[in-house]
């Protein structure tokens, strides 16, 4: 079979290549897009990561493809409907970074609650005063967790270690685990209005697009923090900026941003016409990143050595099983 890997590093290639010596294998550091798809027109299996755009045009340009395997849990960057029309399997990595992302969530929370980033910035300027750097304890504060999947549950476990109270919103209620971990389910409005810190751990899809928006962000408890390590488009950028401007939110910890891909493409936009949406979202992101009450990391919540090892191991196994006629971690077993 012909197998293509996009968005790979040299170390990714060194790990994966020995397992597929009997196959024709292609590696690229670039994302799979309409511009790069011509390199693999007759390939059978394509592995991508989160910045590849596997839309209908890309899928139509791959007449031989039988399987897309994404090295992520989320698969919103793949057109599931177009794959279904062609009976193309979609495989993912369902479990690799539950504790990893949860730990990063608390790195963002602590950076804000104890003004770590502000202190660091001052120190670089030779200013070691403590004025305006008073923080707050996490103990006895209420953490609102939106999404109680594997990552959300790990986040709750860590919160309990800090002595926090936890409210959670999810369309599915696991009453048994809520009793074991001592947290309560509540409506989204109640989570927003009563939590000192709100953290998002829900997958991105049509139902969760702009789940936090201008219609409900004003319900957030005055002076709360908002943390997002899930997907940028779950939070409406305009609503987030307004909430920071009017001090509804005291701060935000963001590993993801709506339109974050346009930041990466900014140099390209210097010599090509960007769409109004791209231009607007890029300006919104600049607005957010320039604030001293916003802590931003570049989509690295998953980015630990252990998590990367788990991603590669699962991806390797997904592909091997598929070549043998089996489908492990099938998002929607279409064939």
C-alpha cells in the first residue's frame, strides 16, 4: 500500500518508517491542503494532524484513498460526510493526552491566579516590585468544567487536589463518577454564573460552535477566569474580547484561538488577498494576545513527550490493523 504522513517531524519519520518497510511511504512536514494534495494522488492511506484541511476538494483529489487517520482525538478538520459518500474510513487517537491536557489547563490557571506571566514580564524589565500582583488561592473556589470526557474528568481530579468545588456541564451525566469524584452536574448557565474559573473540555462540532457567545458570556460570574484548551471556535472571539473589555472576565488562559491558523499564515497574507474573515480573526487574535490578563500558548496542551509517544504508537497500530483488514479506533466505521 501507499501511505502518506503529513505534518510530521524528523523524529516522527524515524519512529514510523521502520514499521512500514513493505509499503511505499511519503512524509511531509506540511499540512495536507488543496495545494499539497497533488503529491499523493494515488495513495491508499493518509495520516494527518490538526492543521490539515481534509475537505471535499482534497478528498475528491484522492481517488485511491481508503482511509484517513488523524493523529488527534478531534476530527473536525476532516469532512466526515464526504468520506461517508466514498466509504472512506476515518481513524483517530481517542486516548493519549487526558492527563497531559488537564495538567496544562492548570498551568494556565496558575499563571493567571498567581500572576506568574506578569511577574516574569516585569522581571525582564528589571522591575521586581509586587504592586498589583496579588493573586488568589484555588482552595474553596468553584471550577466550572464544560465537558466531562476523559480530559474533563482528569481536570476535575486535579481540581479536587487543590481543594476546589466543581460544577460540570455535559449532555451526558455519569452519576457514578460524579459521586466518586464529588462534583455536581449543572446547566451551562449555572456553571457560567457560579464558577470562579470556567474551563472548556468539549469536542468541537456543529453543536459546540460558539458555545460561549455574546448571548451567554455576560452570564459568567463577574471577575471569573476563562480557560480554553479544547478548540478555538468553541468561544466566539468577539464575545471574549467584549467580556475582557467590560471586566466580566478578569482574564483568560488560551491554548487555542478562533482563527489561530490565520496567525500561522500571516506572512502569506502579506502577498495574497486574505478573506475578510481571515483578516478579522487575525486582528482579533492580535487584540487578545496583546493583553496582560491573557495567557496564551500555541496549541501545545497536548505537547508532552509521553503524549507524543502515545500518539505515534496508536497511529502506527491503527495503520497496521487497517492494512490487515481491521479498523481500530474507527470514528465512524463506514466500510
